[in-house]
């Protein structure tokens, strides 16, 4: 009995060992598979980022090429985003591969290559932005950028190969670990089964050898053992039912002897229907069943553990890939009696691996960067996804269209390449423009595709995926796949299409950029060949490397003849040295070239060409090449010569007409002046005849009544009155001739204008507003105050008459310094400028040119004499200044009166009484009288002496200077202006050299210009100009005023 229990216990231990072993091995296998799955996922992520790194480099290069060719800054978005993505992908790869020297070294190599490539791209972009397109294109043509891209592809290829090898090693390790687990599992199973067999055998032997009682007891034990075995079988069923992986067992003929619920789910049948049946009876697809049975026979026949992938289609039509681990099952003698197996679903893993390999293949295909490469990639995508169509679309915003290109079909649908209106696609463009991938399982059931449903159905596109390329908020292109039947797109399908699109954009953009470059080159050639000029391009050293078609057609030469410096053969030998000298100068200095010279045509005729050559510089400013044009100016020169001849003839005619007109104007003006002089002469003659009549009559009466003193006195008074009237006529005549008698003195311009304001305000009337503007402090001016007031009143009256409807009149005074360049009519010096400005009607240029002509007036007859402005101008010039007028129609008139500033003179108010502080002890003032006419000198001296003056007489300037040098007392100097040898002005200047403050009265019968008063204004002493004839009383009055002025000046200097 004890032996029986011992045997039973032994069986139970064996069974426990079997169950425990299965549980431990299951847990170990699950943990190892999880670790392997994580490693494989990490490796696949590394592969993905490596491919994205290459794609980012291509994106940046495509953006650079697009900007290079078109100058459109929109391409810089792809260029900049590509640069950022390169840096991000390198960082991700570095984070994923911190361990592993070889791969880290490759990542650093990639970083260095990427930096160099991005540097090359940045340099060309900077060149284009600086306007050096030709240099940027030349740098691209060096091939350095392509070499860097090839190096990047090579390193990434090695990197991907290493990762792929690592992935394969991890899969092999996982398979070997699974085999070891299988061996251990089967070993434990065999040990457990052996324990059960031994225990059962011992029980049977014991029962047979015992007595009946013991046999009955053994029977009970067997029953109990059977129940326990049943419980163990139930436990095994529970293990199979709880496992997510299919578990199965088959006999040597491949018939199923055990199938877990997961296995039954794959087959789609219940256990009774499965037991005893082969794979060909389980699965609908004969090829799949045949592959399973072939794998089973290999394990049973060769006795090896094998891990294989088996594709099985479930009853619902879903096809999945199972990694099945199969081991042979042996009996107690070691004979193979069947097999046991466990399977794992690796569908997603295998699809990811396949797609990764496909993406690598597509990337390799797209390196060709051509239309054929894109079409080959489209074929790969279509075949892999088992769909009807794959293609690309380019969007043209300007035209509002999308063009489908590079289409790949399986032959079951019509081709859809062509151009379509964007409006025909309904809401789809809006969603794509937002950057969202369009996924439609059935166009007939999706509201977004209602507008394009009929079009898509005709094209055989029932299900679609479209990935957009959006730049700067605009839809630029799209990559799409479609199928002729409805299809439930999986997330893996969408992500795969997006990955392919990401890799394709760079190539597509590069293709577009290259096409744009070819179009631009073709357009440039077409433009250069059709413009009416000869064009060419030269290297920096001056060697010409390209001519347009026009050059060869005109010169009749060939490319071989024109190579290098061959162009000299079509130049005029006499002009060529000058051309070469100028051209060499431009090459040496980088300056532009412009010159006209002859070039021989194919007909042997030299024609003049205007040649312009401009340098093309790089970012550093160095000349990279030269671009030149030669323009035929034969017709232009002929036209210029013809125009020059016509202009010469026209100018001659104009000069003749102008000369004739000027002559006519001169004659007319002369006639007017003669007429005016005739009128004036008639008036003067009438007045003088009256004067002479009075003098003649009075003298005749005196001669008859010599003895009648009363009568003689009466007739003498008549004669004196007549001479006064004659002197008055002479003064008016001199004023008309601008040579009137002036009593110059220092005048305060501010005081003058304020005084005039009181006089003019009631005179001008209520319609005219009078304003005074003064810039203080103002120095005194030197002029005849009375005549100046008369001139200003006359000018103000003229201004009022020019403003019949009212306006504004401004009187202003300013200190000015005149230079020869500034005021040609004035001697350089210091002046006071008095402006009389009105807002009246103004005058045109014709009227303005005649305002100073005597008797010229624009006023109605009887309202003006035409002498006001001429006499004002004469006063200004006689005073050593000038008068100018500025006027324009409807813009008013401004009259400027320039008068010399008083130098050292004191401004004194007029007074009837003058204090004689210069008299000697006897009360007499000493005067030096100089005149070359003895009679005049004697009469004036007697008159002055009768008035109480002491008079020294000199007959010349030299004699006067000797008297002054001898120390004679002289309080004032009276001198004639016109004298032989030394005139009055020279005498005054010499006298002031000895006595600077000596008062002077200058006498003159007529002065040819205003020099007398101009000199007087520059003298330091008091000065006055007096016209002959004059009287002793007039001289005494002038002397008194001058001596009074000096007296005040001396008093101030002493104080």
C-alpha cells in the first residue's frame, strides 16, 4: 500500500513539474518577445529618421534650386524648413544611437556632410539675394553640392545597412531563443509524461501481484488517478484557452489532435470539426494550406525545430501572417509521433518591415531625380498596395487648375493625366489647402466628393488618398493613390502614402526647378536671339565665350572663328587699338564700358555700333563675367545729322527773326524816346523862353533906367526870380536824367517807414491793408531823405492802383551785403534794402521789361505820366544803389530799393536852427573853397564871406592839399567835382587821408554816373552833394548841417 502511494505521489510530482515548467517557459518567452519587439521597433525608428534626414536634405536643395531659377522667395520656405528638419533628424538619430561607436561615428560624418551641404546651399542663396545669379549658377555647376549629396547618400546607405543587419540579428536571436524555449518545454513535457507512465505501470504491477483485496484497493486508486488525470487535462485545456497565441498538435500524417481556441478562431471551425483533419481541410486557400503542410512535413521528417512565417486567410477574408514555432513530438522510445506548435501574429511587423524596405527602394529610385524615376516609384507604390492608380498633381493658382502627371495604373482603369479646373473638385481643394490628407473610402458615400463623384467614377477612382504639398498657405502639389473599388484604408496605408509623398516632393520640386531652368535658358536664348542687337558674354579676363544668333548672322562668322579674342577680326583696324585700350581698362578696373565704333558685317560694310558692357559680380564684388551688347546706330547717326542740319537752319532763321524783331523794337523804342524827348524839349524850350524873356526884358529896362535905383532894383529882382525859375527847370531836367540835386544824409530806415505809415494809411484808403516789417537793429542808410520819401510814396501809390479791389501792401527794410555774383548791378558793399510788396495784379514779362522807359505807363490816359519809376530808378542809382522789380501776373509786385549804408554818420532830425560849435574865437567858420573856374570861385567866396564865413580859395586839388598840409585851419571843404588833373572825388579822398572827419560839400553841374554819392557814402566824414547853380545861402545851409553832424559825432566819441 505504501508503495502504491509512493508511486502515485511520484506521478503527481511529475505532473506538477510539467505544468510549472510550461508556465515558467511561457513567462520567459513573453518577456523575451517583448524585449525583441522593442529592439526591433527602435531599429525601425532609426531607419525611418535616417530616411527623413536624406529627404530633408533633398527638400532644402529643391527649395534652393527653385529660388535660384525663378527668384521666387516662396521656394525659401522649403529651403528653410528642410534646414531645420536636417538638424532635428540628426539630433533624433544621436539620441537613439548613444551607444555603438560605429553608428555614432557615422552620425557625426552625416552631421559634417550636412553642415557642408547646407553651407553650400546658403552661399548660393546669398549670391542670388545679392543680385549675383550668374555666379550662383556657376557654383552649382561645379558639382560640389552633388558630391556632398552623394556622400550623404553613401553614409546613410551604410548606416541603414548596419541597422538592417542589426534588425536581422535580433530576429535570429529571437528565433534561437524561441527554439531553446521550445526544446526546454518539450523536454519538461517528456519528463512529466515519463513520470506518469512509470507511475501507472507500477500501479498495474502492484495490483496484479497482490491479492484480491489489494486489487480492489488498487482499482480505487486507479479511479482516483484517472480523476486526477482528468483534472490535469482540464488544466491543460485552461492553459490553451487562456493563451492568446494559437497552440496546436498534429500526428505524423498532419491530422490535428489538439487545437486551442485561438487556433480554432483562425480556422473558423469548432474542435470536433477540426480533430483528425489536415490543413487542406481547414483553409479555403489551397496555396496557404499547402505551405502549412509542407512546413509540417519538414519538421516531422527531419526532427528539427523550425520557426516559419505562414500567411493564413481567416473566414472573414482577413489575411494575416503568423510566425509559427513547430517542434517534433516523440513517444517513450523517441520515435516521432507528430508535432506541437505555437504561433504569434506578426502581420503588422512584417508589413512595417516590407514597407520600410519599399521606402528604401523608393528612395534609391528617386535618386535618379527624373520623370522616369518618379514614375518607377509610383509603380512600386501601386504594386505594393495592390491599387489601381498612383499619380502626382501640380497646382497652378494663376490658372486655377491642377495638372495630373506621372501616372501609374494597373491597366484596369483609364488614364487620368491632363489638366482640370480646381472648381470641378468641390470642397476637396479647401481641405487639401489646409494641409490635411484627404482619405475617402468610397466617393459615392462621402459628402466631400459629391462635386467630383461623376468625374472620379469615370476615371475609375472609387477610393482615394490624396496628400497635399502646401507652401505659404497655397496648395502647390498633391500625391494621390486610388482604387477602382471601395476600400477601407488602414492607418498604415495613409501613413505609408504620406511617407512616399514626403520623399517625392523634393524630387518633384527639383524636377520643376530644372524644368524652370531649362525654360528660362530657352527663353533667354530666344530673347537674346530675337532682340535687335548683338549680344555676347565674356569671362572675367575678357575672353568671349558666347554670342547670340544675331552676332553670327550680322558678321557672317562661326563659333570657331570667334572663340576667345577672335572678335578682333571684324573690327576696323584703325579703331581697334582704341577699343582694346578701353576694353583692357575696364577689365583691369571693373568699370562699365561704353563706346561707339564700327563693326564689319557679312557684306563687308562697316557700320557704327554703340557697345555697352556691364560687369557681373559675385557677393564679394569681384567680376565673374561680362555681358555686352552692340546696337547698330547707323540710322540714329544719320537721323542725328539730319536733325543737326535742320536745327542749324532753324536756329539761323530764328536768329534772323529775333534780330529783325529786336531791331524793330529798338527802332520803336528809339522812336518813342525821340517822341518823349521831343515833348520834353518842347516843354523845356517853352519854360526857358519864358525865363529868357523875363531876363531880356528886365535887363533892357535896367539899361534904360540906370539912374532910377528903385526901377533897377525892381527889374533886378525880376531877373533873379527868372534865374531861379530857370534853375528849377534845370533841376527837373536833371532829375529826369537821373542826376538831380541830392542832399544826402544818414537816415534811420525804421524811423522813415514808421513816419510814412502815418502818411500813407489815409492816402491808400480802406481797401488796402498797410504793414511795416523791420528787422532790428538796422544801421542808417545814406541818401536824400526828402527824395527818398517822395520815391516811396510814389511806389506805394502805384501799388494801390494795382489793387483796385483791395489787398495788402508791405513796406520792409533789411540790412544786406551785396557781392558781384549776387547783385551784378551793385558795387560790393553794405546796403539797406527797402521792399515795397503788394498783392495786386502783377505784370507780365513784356510789361516788366518796359517799366523803366520814360513815359511808358499802363494806366489810363490822364492818370499817369510814365516818369515815376524811371525817376525812382535814377534816384537809386544816383544815390549809389539800385532799384529792382519782381512781378508776375496775379501774383503781385515787389519793388526793392537798395541804398548804401551810412558809415560812421549820425542820424539827426531836421532842425531849423543849427548850432555852430566849429567857429573860432571870432565866431567865424573856416572854409576851403576849390574850383578851377576863377569867376565861380570868386563869386561863391564873396557870398560866403558876406554870410560870415572865412574862406580860403584854391584853384586846383593840388593847391588845396598844399594848404591842408601847411596846417591851415579848415573846418569844411567845398570842391567842384570836375577839375583837370585832380577831380573833386580824388581830392576828397586825399583830404580825408589827413583829416578823416572833415565835412565836405561836392559841387557839380552834371555827373555822368552815381559814383559821387557812392564814394560819399563810403567816407568817414559828413558829406553832401549840391548841384550848380547854387547860392551862398544854399551853401551856408549845407555847411551848417554838416558841421552840426560832425559836432554831435565828436561829442559822442569824447564821451
